[in-house]
């Protein structure tokens, strides 16, 4: 399984929420029952620390649905930049077995209206 490339955007101070539906090479739902999921945003691939932990959660394992919900309190201090991100699944019984499921650029824009 190779990761699909999708570019995403976040605006500082906004809540970011997305549901991913992971599919296998046949186009069928990728059953995530035996997997954990993780993802992060970095300034560049070589960085050792993340700008943001995406904290993805499995919404429905058998349908391959993954939710990413980032509250505004975590986006408000992000730098204005074009960063990189990815989300991967890992086998719960052997976390050395890892598959990237989505990756791409994360555009972080400034907010205009503040509360």
C-alpha cells in the first residue's frame, strides 16, 4: 500500500477536522482493526520535532475511517508556513510494521479575525 498524496490547509486559530476513509489497492475499505494510527506535521521532513501532533483516531476500524480533530487552541500558535505531514498505521502486535496512508503539504495560513 502506498500513501496517497493530499495537500491540506489549516488557518491559525481555527479548529481543523477531517475524516479520512482509507482504501486498499482494490478500492475496498482498509480494515484497521489490528492497527494503531499516528500522524504529525513538521516544518520539513528532516526535523526531529513536530510542529503539531495530529493525534488521529480510528472512528470505524472495519470501514477504514480515521478522524483528525485539532482544536483551535493548538492551531493558534502554529507558524505561517508550508509544512509537511503524514499519517501512518502500525500493527498493534508489532509496531515495527508501519504503512504510510496519507502524506502531503500542510499550508498554515494566518487568521484575520480573532476572538
